[in-house]
């Protein structure tokens, strides 16, 4: 029997995938029109999970074209598509995609195409792998805005075609053969799902509501700690690795602090606004001190992977800060408000530190590419 989960961030999808017990391997089928974010998700999963085979028909099309036209160095999407149409090679692309899927031995296989209809998805569901659908939810205005930013394809794929594809997308179902369906909400107005644990409910006391907030936050902090620990084993740069290690320690500290507050509320002792889980001066010192001792420069490809990890970390800390601010607004106890606001401030410090590391990564990367000064 399949199940459904809801995510609003890529890193949440990563956490779901890491928790799977699927020895036979996993097949991930994203579902969405052009511009939904399918290829971006594929790249993020490759960085976060490692053993991911991203099968892209677009990449296959490009290889076929370049093989037939080796003299051309720069080719745009429209030219490749027209050539495939003129030579009748679209069916060959579909065949090669299926063959690549059948031969893949990676733990995770990601089918990077629209997969809009049940018919188009069927060939990839005839497998012993654990089958996951990632259904992209976004409104038409957001979709078109994202499509316009894709300069490689926006000039060749009309917006009317994007809307037609968006409207004909068929939602995945358990009956179709999926073991897990991930509903990924891209729409900004639907990203409030993180706040569901502290939505005011009729008949729920302020203390009980506070306990629910703390227990949700405890789980959230542990997930962040695990992400930082696991990512630290994969990044290339020493400074990024040290930063992730320190962030993991802080999230562990936050979890202990939250647990102590939760236990106090359960024992009717109340909030303790005087407790401090983190030495703020240490955080500021880290923020102001340049990261040094990098050793040997990693390859550019590995530096690019570090970019993705840092971006995911920045997104997590932004979510956490917003969570604590919203939680503080829903708690009546003054000490509770103070504690949750302080946690939001600490997550804000994390944001600053991560952003500083991202800027340093970007500067070093551009310098290696020969674009400095910039």
C-alpha cells in the first residue's frame, strides 16, 4: 500500500529519500510541465544522495545532435529539437531513455522529463524498484515566471505550450503503481505547512499548544543536525566541512534546549527564558573570522557540489527562523514568546554565517574560473 507526504523544500524530499528502506533500489518520477523545477531537483538529489542516475532525454537529444554535428560548438535547444523532428529521431530518444533506465544499477534513478500522463509514466513503473512520484504543485503565474527565466528554452517553447502541458498533467495515484507520492508545493502561499503544528485549535490550552510546538521543533532540529553531519562527509572544502560540523553541534544544542523546555512545561514548571543553549559571542566570532586552512584546492566540479549543500543549508535555516517567529506569535506566555524569539534570532545568526560562507565560495569559484576581479 502506497502513502503520501507533503514537502515544500528540496531538502525535505532528500530527508524522505534517505529514510527509505528499499534494498531493490528507487525509481523517482517527477511530474510537472517545463519550468516546474524537475531538473533542479535532480541535480540537488545527485549532490545530496550521491548514487543517483539522472536520466535526461534532453541530454540524450543533445548527444545525438553533437554526434551528427561535431563541428558545432554551441547549439541551442530549438535547433536540436528541429533536427530531431526533421530526421524522425524522437522515437530513438524515447528508446534510449528506456534502455538507460533498464540498465541503470544506481540506487536512485531519476527520470528527468515531464511524465505528465499515466501512459508516459507506465514504462518506468514496470520495475522491481521502489517507485516514487514527485508531483509539482504550482500555479500558472508562478510556472510562467519560472519558464521565462530559462533562457535556453523560453525562446523556443511558447508559453501556450507550457500551459497546455501544465493543464493536462495527471496526478499520480497508488493504483497506478506508486509506492510513495510526494506532493511538492512550489507556490509561496502554500509554503505555510510548516506552521500547521501550532495552528490555534479550539479547546487546546496554551501549554499543550506550546508542547506541540516544541516537539515539532525538536524533530526539525534533529533532522537538520543529521543533514549537516551527512553533508560534511561529502563536501570538498575543509572550511565548508568545519562549518557544517559546527552547525550540527548547534542544532544538537538546540534540541537539548528544546527538550528541557518541553519537559518543564510537562511538569508544570513553565518556560525558562533565562536558559541559553548557545554562546552568542562564539557565533559572532565565527561570523567575523575568515575561514582558513583549506589545504589543496578541490576540483571545480566538487566546488559546485559544495554550492548546492550550502544553498540547501541556507534554505533550512531560513525555514527554521520563520518557524520560530510564527510560533512566538502563537504563544501567549511572555516567557514562551521570549524563548521562541531568541531561537529565531539564533537561526538568523546561522543564516548570516552560511551566507558568508556562500559568498566566499562564490568569490573563490569565480576567481578559479578567471572572472576576478568582479
